[in-house]
């Protein structure tokens, strides 16, 4: 009996030790992953600063998207600058543009798209206790609109901004292909004709925008940009670092630009 008891104790201890080892390995992986993300965010911000310095050094105000690779601390990263007026503004876009967004980019029925568009307009025109219009403070607020679940939000969020402070019109020179599809009513042939010209077009006259809804299109420039940096991690994945930036100097701090929105997420290995 004593031998059996000893064997049971040894077995129990083995199980406990195995559990502790598994727990420790899991914690090590979590810590390692967190460290990689923090490192990637720091590298991403370095890449963003280099891209913004180049932009300001050339005294540019981009009318179209710009992409370039940068290297810092031995790590290469891809930096894309997107003028925010190439995205759809949740606070200023008209209801019919929002309906097209939900239908063509969100993949919902036209009837549901109209309902969602009206609910979005109703949400952004709410007033607080002081009578001020609330509006969308960030793109994430879209999930507060009835009927917008996370899956729909995830499909639409890369195409949206809540920070433009513009007219609500979209600049097709700066628009991602998915936004162009919304402007073209889902006509992919017209989208391809515009998208193929974006990389070389310098002004509105360089592209044929007749296939896009003219009421939703505008070619004004902006000082506000979405800067997104894809930073590879050591485990074969990557981290997407995104900052919304106004390139007008901050008169209080003297910094040549202002960051007013920041986010990042991990991208799984392919």
C-alpha cells in the first residue's frame, strides 16, 4: 500500500510539474509576442517619421496615395500615406453615399443599406445635453449604429475616416480601389480605369472620372493623412501601425505635425 501511495504521489507531482511547465511556456510566448508588438510599433513610428519628414522636406501636399519602403534598425518596412479625403467621411458623407458604401463594400442588400445609412446619419446628428452635435469621434463608433456588427465594421473600417473636417466628397486620386468601387456603383471596369491611372496622375485632368458619381467626387487637397506602416516581426508575421496625422505644425509644441488617432494590430503569418 505504501508503494502504491508513493506512486500516486509521484504521478500527481508529475502532472503538476507538467502543468506548470505548460503554463510557463504559454506565459513566455505571450511575453515574447507582446515584446515583438511593442518593438514593431516603435519601428512603425520611426518609419512614419521618416516618411513625413520626406513629405514636408519636399513641401508637398499629396493629392494621391504614396507608398515607399523604409529601413530602420536593420528592419525594412512598407509605408503608405493616404490623404484622408480619399476615404469616406462618416461625419460628412451624404446618406446616398453611405448607402452605396454599405451595399457595395459591406455586401448588404440595398434595402438594408438604406436603413443603415439613415441610422448612421441619425447617429451623427444626435445632440448632447448641451445641445452640441455629437458626431463620430472615431471610425470605431460605427459599431454603435444599430445593425452594424463587428464583421461589417471590419470590412468597412479601412475605407472610412471620422477626422477629415472636409466637404464629404471623395478624392478619387487618393481613394483605395474599394472606395472607387463605391463611387462607381460597383462597376469594376470603370474602377480599373481610374485605379490604373492613380500611380501616375498628378491632377484631376489626368484621370477619367466620368464613370464615378460626380456628386460624391471632389479633388481638393488636404493636410490630413492616414499613415500606415507594415512592420514584419521575427515570427514571420507583421504588425500594422496606423496614425492619422495633420501636417500643419502644432503651434503649442512646435512639432511639425499633429497625431490625432493611433491604432495597431497584428497580422498573422501568411
